[in-house]
C-alpha cells in the first residue's frame, strides 16, 4: 500500500500491472478527475454526461455501474434512484468509495465487469466516461450489462468520439501520460495507457441497434 493509503491515488498492489490496470493502480483516475488537468472540452463533457444520464434514468431506478471508479456517478445520482451498485477492479477506488460514506442505498464492491457475481437484475446498467473504451474485453462487459439490465435500451454507455482527440491528448499529457501513438481507433500513451475512440459506424457495429446522443463536442452516449 502506498503511504497515501487506499484510495483513487496510487495502489501498490496493482501498480506494476501492465496496461490500463497498472495506470489506474498508479493513480490515473484521481489525476483525470482533478479539474486542474482537464481541458475545457473535457470539463464540459463531464458536466453534460452527468446531466444527460440523470435525464435518461427513470425516477426510482435500480442502477448498476460497470467500472464505477470511486463511485462519483452513483453518488451524484443517488437522490433519483432507489438502488445503486458499483463494481470496479481497483481495490483503491472501491476503498475510496466506501470511505466517503455513500448513501445507504449505494453499494460498491471489487469485481470484474466481465463476470459480475450478481444474480438479480436492474432497471439500468451504466458504463460511463469511456470506461468501455478502456477495457480489453468489450463484448464481455456488454454481455454482463445485458444480463444484469435485460430490458430494451436499458444499457447506457458513454465513449469518446473522434472529435475528442485534441482534448484527450492535452488531458493525458497533463496527467503525465503523453500520447505516443494515434490510430483510427485509439490513443496510446507513455506508461502503457490506451484509450479508444469511436465513429458512429463502429459503435453501432459493436453495440447493435442503439440510440446515440452527442455529449458535448467530444463523446457519444449510447442507449442500447
Ligand atoms: C475511465 S475510468 C472511469 C471510472 C468511473 N466510471 C468514473 O467516471 O469516475 C475506468 C474505470 O474502469 C475500471 N475497470 C477497468 N476494467 C475493468 C473491469 N474489467 N472490471 C471492472 N472495472 C474495470 C478501472 O479500474 C477504472 O476505475
């Protein structure tokens, strides 16, 4: 454990893991959520994402959050939902969520979004702030989202559009993850962090029938 203790800062248990797991364990999420690192387009996106998700959730829903980090979305939405459950692989993030004493109807646990040990179903499953664009097994996450929220259009995912590239390049550099390679589908940064972006066509191909909403100038929210 780092001397900062468990939290969305560094978590030494996974800090040597390769790729995105290691980057998150070394505190990437805390830096990403620090407004000082965020270009204006990213700040606008974070605000608009929350507002749009709030608008799309039926009042009193039960919601499961895939890759919940330290739980900020469920906590922000707590007044409008009856149950929130968040799952994330990072012990440090879940410890942070629990330590912050979330509302009693919000629960957080360490687990893998491709194999969530829950049998009940929810009104909605969310996977936000391009979490889906950072996981290696996208189909596995989607399969679990469909299992846990089986109703039509019950899955909400936000992912980066191609227009996000300049803002993400600046944001990642501000966090110490300078971009070293760019392809049609992803940015690869120093430190082994990789983050994908999507065209409408690719998104529809991966998700199947869905409604796409723009979020700010830089992202899509897919209802699928
Ligand atoms: C871009 S961050 C977003 C975190 C949170 N949704 C937020 O917006 O504050 C992606 C999160 O997904 C988590 N994650 C990545 N792969 C995962 C998996 N297979 N199962 C569960 N969580 C995962 C990471 O640990 C990280 O907290």
